[in-house]
C-alpha cells in the first residue's frame, strides 16, 4: 500500500476511535487510537523515503 493509502487509513482510525469511547467500549477505542497513530507514523516514514528516492 502506498503512503497515501496508509495515511487515509490512519486518519480514519483516529477519527473513528472516539465513537468507540462513546459506545463505552474503551478497550477498542484505545486500540483504534493507537493503531491510527502507528499507521500515521508508518505513512510519514514511507512518504519521506519516497521523496528521498526521487
């Protein structure tokens, strides 16, 4: 997956995590939030590598 796709996935995970907190499922909310942050980090690293290789 390209960095743009991973970035979109990360934003989706971060945006959707509050809904899990609202649904009183704190564990899933934390997992989604952490997953989104990790995906965002991966997307930014891949994006910087793509720019350096050009």
